[in-house]
């Protein structure tokens, strides 16, 4: 007698949704676009292993220290991107740092936004002593403020990027140093108010300044997922493709043989000497900060 057998049951495994809430306040348009697209790509590439996800980009209007606390709490936002700050706060112990650098050092290449009437003064800069005659403007909570102080470059601080443009237009300092990957776009967005500002060609600052995703330890699945996703994206080359898509024009500018590049020390850079090979440019016109020379 044959006994009819039921077809084997398919057991469906339901994986929890990974909630990824990216805090993007303070990022330039260029960085916010790239880093949110990169986060989405890392979550997508890990879907077979980790399951579905929901990604939101949140522009909470809070100051930087408050934002770090909110990320550490992991409720409204649970990850952001930033260089490791020189001023450590207690909640930083509640953040996991994803090991893959997001910008390949590009954030450390700084070009100068100046008043057009001062272009010739900047074109005449040849030595580090020449550079020290000019005052740079930076936002007071930016992680690179200690770098300018440590390398003895005169510094004036503002409370926001918008305030820096106003202060520059009023002559409070001489230049804003912004990443070559975001300066052009940022200037275009602000130029309707400040038509007298421009970017100095063929001169830049460089210091080691890696940017990493930092994730609340209350979101361990997100942390593991971004770490795994970054590793897979690097292996497959998709991370490199996305980086080139967003920053190809900046990378091309760095290949100019006319570029004069001032190399600064970053004492907060972990386990990497400031005299490391400059990876994204081929220029031989390198001028070193005395701080770098003294460490050699």
C-alpha cells in the first residue's frame, strides 16, 4: 500500500530589519551625497547575509557634541562619519569605528577659498613662512582645528560653515581651507551671496585625515554589517568605482604638476607618520611644515 507523502515544508527564516539612521548634519553636499550612497551600497551588498534594511538620512539641527551623544544613544540616529576627534568625550567609548577609510585621504587635501582681490598674494606663496602670514578660518568643532594650531598656522574660528563665508567676505581672516572634493560645490552653493570669492589654483594643504563611519554600540548588527560590507565592496572594486564617480574632477586636479602642496603633521592620526607617502597626487612640489620636519 502506497502512502501519499506531503511535499517537504519550506521553512522561511525571517531576518530582522537593520535600521540604519545616518546623521548627516554638518556635511557638505558633496560628502553627504557620497557617504549616504556608500552606506546604501554597503547595506545592499550584505543583504544576502543580513537581510532587509531601512536607511534614513537625518539632518538633526544640533551641535557636534550633542550629535555624537545622539549617535551613541542610537535612537534618533545610530551612525555618522567623521575623522576621529582630538577632543575625546565620554560617549566616544560607545561608538564602534568601521575600519575602512571612506575618502582615501581626500578630506586631508585642502584648497583655499579666498577673496578674488587676494589671488596674487596667494600665488606668491613659496615657503611655509609665506603661508604663515595668512589666517585660515575653520569651524570651531571641526576635528582638524588642532592640526592648524599644532602646525602653527594662524587660525580664526567660526561657529558654522556659513559663518566662515560671511567672516571671509568681511576680511576677518584670509582663506577657508576646504577639501578639494567639496570646495568647488560648496563655493557654487554660496556664491550667490559671495560673488567676490574664488578658489586659488595650484596650491593646497595636505595632512593625514582618514574619515570613518562610526556606529552606536547599541546597533551591533549595523556595525557588523557596515564592516563586512566595506570589506566586500573593497574586494569587488565597487567602493573604488563609487569614489571615482563622485570625486573624479578633484582627483584630476591633484595630478597637476604645478600643484604646490604643504604637508602638515596630524598628531591625532593613529599609527601613521605625517610623512607618509601622499597617495592621491604625483606632484613633486612638496613643502613641509617644521612640525613634520622635526618628526623625521
